[in-house]
C-alpha cells in the first residue's frame, strides 16, 4: 500500500512534466504515461519490499 501512495504522490507532483514528455508521442502518449506510472509503482513496491525483508532479517545475500 505504501508503494501505491508514494507513486500517487509522485504522479500528482510530476503529472504536467509526464504529459509534456509523452505528448510528443501522439497517440502513444497515453500508453507511455500508463507504462511510466506502472513502472514507477512496480519499482517503488520492489524497493520497499526488499528494504522490509532486509530490515526484518529474512533477506540473505550470499557472498
């Protein structure tokens, strides 16, 4: 849930910039906007999940 909140806040703050960048793509602009938002959500979720598991001691890295 935290990843969704972080992504939503980032999208709200950066929406005009995202639209300006994706407008140049024409019809694919909306598809790219959705893809960027999804990638941001997934990346944030993955980062928070790994950090949580590492903090809880369940993530073991082989050396």
